[in-house]
C-alpha cells in the first residue's frame, strides 16, 4: 500500500469493520478467512487474497452497464482498453496517475 491513508483504511476495514461489500455481486459481504488469508463473499464465490488487496488491487466496473470487469474472461489492463462481456462497451482501463 502506498500511502498512510490507504493503510489506515485497510486496517479499519479488516480489523474494526471486518467486512466490505462484494464488488462482484454487490450484495454479499466479504470477510477475511483467517485460515486462507482470503477475503470471501458470503453470497457468491468471489475471493480475493489479502496480499492482493493490500497491494492495491483496483476494482474495475463497466462505464456503460456497471458490470464487474475483473472477473470477466481474459480481463487485463495491459492494453489500456477492455470490452465488457455483458454489453460490448469498450472501457478505458488504463492506470490513473
């Protein structure tokens, strides 16, 4: 994590609040499974490792339909663009500086 603010927010979410809404289904609550060190949704099967979350993973959503892009087939930010599987909209997924 890059900034003190990011570390404080992560500490709050993981240690005090202890859950966050799932970016994949938007309804489930994700909690840390301490055995696997993984954030797991209680409604869908989305999982995210604590290391990945701490390293600053970006949750990408389609600008047109709002679909969660990270879980879509062949999702990548390498080209700076990604076409949503749900609505075929071409999204800008280039890193913000």
